[in-house]
C-alpha cells in the first residue's frame, strides 16, 4: 500500500511548471542567506520574478513560462553576479544553476542599519508564530511575561497554570527541548529567563509528525536568538523597575564567528520582589475540624525571586557539507516566600476556630542542559542529523510554618500530631535526569517530493522525596496526616516518524506523516501499594496537512492530527505539601494519559489569519481537584481524569495599517466547549461559550520615538467544578532610539487599569466530596499599583551574516517534570 501511495504522489508531481533554482555560497563555502535574487527577461531585462535566498543560500522561481532568461543576485557584502542567458523549453522545462560562489565586495560599508520589522503574529503550518522582538514591551520582560501577552494564552497566577486557546494540557519547549517538568516548575523556569534572548514563540496547536506527540492542547516552542553575524558582536541590557516591590535585571551576550567556527555566550540575572493577596470564603464539610464549616480566609504573600542563567556554545564547520556543535545551558533560581494567613472557621452550632500562621519557605531550582549535534549533507538535497541531549533538573524546597489554631475559648484545636500543630515543615525535593538521542534524515526525492524520517529515544529517571513533619518535644517527627515518600520514577519513550511532503502542482501541497510512540512508565520504592505503577502505551499518531494557494495573497489549509498528554511525574508522585490547616496538595498515581483528535481549517489572506479547530479529548487531566485521600476527613487537592472534552475554537488575527505611522493588530480566540466530570459524587456535563480578545497599537513618532499600547480581555469560563470570572489588562510601552547607534531606552507600564484581580467559584456546578461552596479572589501585584520598568539596550560589533544550526536532540523534551 505504501508503494502505491508513493507512486501516486510521484505521478501527481509530473504535472510540473517551469522552474529555476540554485544555491549561492561565499568564498568559505558558507551559504549566502537573504540575498536578493531576480529573474530577468533576456530580451529587454524586464523583471519577471524576485526572491530572497533562504538560510541555506538556496532559491527557486516557479512557475515560469518558457523563454530566455537571466538570473542576477546581489547583497551588501558580495559582488553582484549574473548568469549567462539560458532557455526554458520542452515538456518539463527546468534550470538548476547549481552551487555558485560569490566574491566578497571590494569595499566594505562602514556601517549600514537595515530595519525590517517582522509582523508581531504570523501563521505557519501547525500553528502561529509570535515575533516577540517586534513588541516594545519585550525588553526587560521575562519569557513568562512575553508569553502572557501572546494571542490565545491565559496564565492563571493563582494555581500557576496556563491554557492555549482555552485548553489545558499544553507542553512547553525551549529551543525544541520538551521541558519535562510540572507546570509550576515550567512557569518558574520561564519567569527566570530574559525575553531579551528570545527570537520568537511558536504556538503550535496542531504540530506535524516530526514533533513529539505530547501535549493534547499543542506545543509552545520558545526559540532563542541565533547568531547570524560574522565577526564579533555583543549586547547589554539593564532594567530597573517597581510595582509593590523593587525589580531589576541585566543581560549580556557575545558572539564571535569566523565563518568556519562560531562561539557564543550569554548571562542573565533578575531580582523581583512581589506582592499578592488571597481571599476565600464559603462553606465546606471538613470532618477533621468537626464537620460543616463556614469560613473566611485571607492570605498575604511577599515573595522574593532571584534567577540567573548562562549559556555557552560553539559551532564548527570543518567542510562545506558538515557542521558539528555543542552547547551547555545552566539556570539557577531561588524563591523566598513569606506568607501571612488568617482563617475564621465557624462550626455549628456555636463553635469558632481561629487560625493564624506565618509561612517561611525557600525553594531552590537548578536546571542544566547539555547538547551536541552533527549535521551532514550526504548529497544534493539529502542530509542526516544526529543529536544528543542531557537534561538535569533539581528542586529543593522547604516551608516552615508557625501557627496558632484555637477555639473561641483560647484552647488549642486538635491533637499535637496533626496538620495544625504549632510548628510544622514540609519538604518537597525532586531530581530529574533526561537523556535524549535522536537521528533525522531528509531527502528531496525530486523537486516536488520530499521525504523526512527519524527515530528518537528518551530515557528519564526522577526521584521525589516529600513529607510533612511536626515539631514534638524538640524533634521533627512525621505528621500522621502527611505521607513521607521516596518515589523513584522511570520512563522510556521510543519513537519513529516518517513524513512525505508533496507538491501536487504549483498551488497545492500535501504532507502525510505518522509517528509511532512506545512508552513505559514505572515506579520503585513507593511507600504505598497504590503508588506502584507499571504502565505501557503504544500508539500511532497520524498527521495530514493539505495546503492550497488560492492566489498570490491567500492560502487555505486543512489538517488532521492526533496528540497525547501524559501525566507529569509530579502528577503521578505521592508527595504531600502544605496548603492550609485542613488541606494538602498531592499527586494521583492512577491518572491516565489524555488522547486528542484535531481537525483544523485555516485561511490566510495577506497577513490576516483565520482558523477553526475541532477537537475531542479523552481522559482529560484536571489539575488541583478537591478529593479524598488516605487520611479521612482531610481535603486532598489532586489531579483527576474527566471522561471527555469537546471543543470548537475559532481564532483570528487581523493586522491593520491605519496610517504610515499607526499600525494595529486585533485577535480573537473562542468558541464552544463541553466536558464531562465523573470523579465527583454526582456526574455532570457542562457546555458553554467562552472567548478572549487581544490587541496592540503601535505608533511611530518623530525623533525616533515609538509607542505601543496593548491589552487583552477574556470572558468567564468553566473548569471541572469551578467557574472563573472574566478579566483583562492594558499595557503601555514607549521606546526612544538614541542617535549614533548609542542604544535605546524603553519604558513599560504593566496593568494601567489595575485590573489584576481574579475571581473563581468552586462547587457551584455540582457537589464534591466535601460539599464545597467556595469563592476565591486573588489579587496580583499590579492590582494596587502598575508595574513600571525602564530598560536600556545597546549592541556593539560587526554585523555580517553567518549561518548557525539551531536544532538539538530534545526538540521536544521538557514539559513533564
């Protein structure tokens, strides 16, 4: 059958139009990328077509009518080259100019500045690209803050999670490496990376087969800047700011390239003193403190976060067909939390319990990524890549709690060995090691048919040590309501994929791919038999992309993909961490993976983007649900599975050039959603409409001043048994370019309208295990005062282009720790 498919695709590709192609290199054999190539009629030098060479130095003109032509190429650093006159004639006219060497320009310009701002949002197969450097607000921001301003992304600061186009279950990659971490750990890491180092963010809700199948909502790939300059260049960024606390960051990066070899290094440091408030109230049945309870709860958090990261890498090109490289990345961070909490619990008929606590917690994170690669061009249009990565993540956390929990007569509530003992501490230590090996092969079978295939192996081991302890008689002892555990998790994932990219004619292309994955997940040293896991998953994930270019300005794409979301290691682990006197956070070893089918129709007109996505999720993973556990009467906040979720999602992005100095972009994501919940005492199905809008307005003013106003708003939505209110935010950025290339100053103001307040209602859709009827309000730092930052940026050095490889083995690895 597969031979028949290939034969049919090859047959379709015979209906060819004339085409002209070639590749340009410099004196060292380096590709000449982004050079201007024009096709001229030889009779009168009339311009027929023009194009830019790609990052491999290649170009192609099609369709081209039969006739006699000349090709010319030019760029700033090479002499202009012209081809001899050639003729296109016959049944399948084509002209391949081969590899052409360009001579360096005899005179080098002292300094040339080229400014061609990319649009903020672009469509690509599988999703959308956000060019973050096109936003004034990027400088001085963290990657997490830049992500929060991206279309379709909603970050929930209260439970440290986010959604893509209204769906949870998204996986995050950094330069193609899947971040196999829990979502709070991912957000902590992204908050410690400077957005100054980021080139773009890829929002892939229907990724093709070459990507890992993990992430039922899709993938978010954070792509760092690549060194494309020959010579030596470096840049510095410094930011100072204030909200309810001081903030500051600094970044320096340096690149040196000779054409044959390239070296790069960067370092960033950030300090952020934050402020947040939590208010909650309602009724709940908590046997641990006497049954039906009406309560009010307030919390004040004053965290201090410090992050630093560094990267060093090298790329060497021993000959024209071979490139090898290596890099190492290290990040370290600490988050010191000071929380002040007060609770008032009224028990029927007339008892009152008062709770006051001070939480002093410190959490240290360390992340190291080592990468090596080899890229070899076997022949023209045929290449192979070998990649290897090693990822190490470590989290050491300890929270000390000093509290009083008394009744209305001043008597201590509960026994000394309980979750509301006067002195407690919880430990949450995790170490994760991931090794990745990958090989990819690509061959251009003919001008209209390309084959891509590859294999990948991922080997993961994690160790989680956790527990809650009480101070008794001057010694720390295990709490009866906590579970002390040393859980070792092992996972092996083997994958292979193949993709055929066929051009059926000059306007139509078809990509058919499939990815097969086998995973084996097991645990050792569990303290309880229910945590003993031995799970295997074998699954084929097909993908089909059909693209039709309707005319010069519009394109239509129809696609089908299948995805999976595996539970994170933290979701499965038996850890227990402190939340409040009557509840703890924990994992759920019985979680199943989520399987998703997607059908997407997308239409592009100029830079206008429109798409509609139909998806069906089976065994949806719902985070932080009110559940029962080993200790009767205690509230356990744990992930659970829901049977299914259906989505119909419409997404648009419309740029508008209002005047020569004013441009706008307007986006919408929303639609219909339905899900079923059955882990509660009563099963229920919820259907609703929800959506979000976002916009940005850019003004280019005299004296090298530009202004950006951006914002977003989203409607109320539902998640499991809870309902969240809508919200929004308005931001401002002002940029001033200094004369004589002396850098720029950028002022950013986050949350001009002081709108960072988030409401949620729990238990209003159905009854849970504790009859909860609870409201929650979370106020972020900018709720009472905008966050203002001033950034200075300057770059130095030469500006000649050079190519650098930007892929590595764990192109999909870091979202499940």
